[in-house]
């Protein structure tokens, strides 16, 4: 098993910016100063950010950016394949760079007490799910593996 805390390698943000520009051009959308500010805020943020997190960081660049603009821009990121929207059972939408953007797949351990999120990759899990898919003649297009429980600190605090 390989544990990651925020990813092990940095993606090439210039490539991601180019991919986003190409996607927007294809859809007839302009690259506005506010979209660029949101892009920079998202790229500089930690993993698993909420709309509110990106809004706060974006407003440090341009105080006029509104919630709806951040929401629409994050939706654009997911549609273009740059980001993925995640729901970890706390009622919030969280965003992270997509597996395609980071060039590595990962799964999540989520603490139900403190909301900590640990990213991990385990080759044995990947091989097992591939074997299950073959057994049922199923073609995997994507998957999400999320394990909910208590982190070591919260387990200790409850004892």
C-alpha cells in the first residue's frame, strides 16, 4: 500500500491550463480574468477543497469574484476533465485534481469524526477489482473507493 497526503508528484499546471483553454475554446467560452484567478487559486489550494475554500483564495486575487462564478468555474473544471467533484458524506462538494491530471489513481480513507481525508493507492486492491470485473465480464471505466471510519487520533480520543 502506498499512502499519499495530497499527492506525491506535482502535475504540470501549464499543461492543465492549456487543456482548459482548449476546452473553453471548443465550447466558445472566454478566458476571463476571474476564471484565471479561480484557476490559480484552485491549483495552489490543498486537496479536497470546497467551493468556499476556492472562493476565499480567489478573493485574495480579485475581491469581486462571487460564489456563482466559482461554482460555474469548478463545474467547467470537472467537465473538462481537470478536476473531480467528490462527496464524502458530510454534505459538502469537494474538488480535487482528477486522476488524469495528476497521472495517478488514488482512493480515500475518510474519518467520520474529524473529516480528515487520507489518499492512498494499493496495487492489491486495484488487481482484485480488475479480477472481479473480469469474472463478471464487466468493463471498468472508472471507480471510486472510499473507506469511512475513524483515524488513529479520533480512535485514541474516544478511548
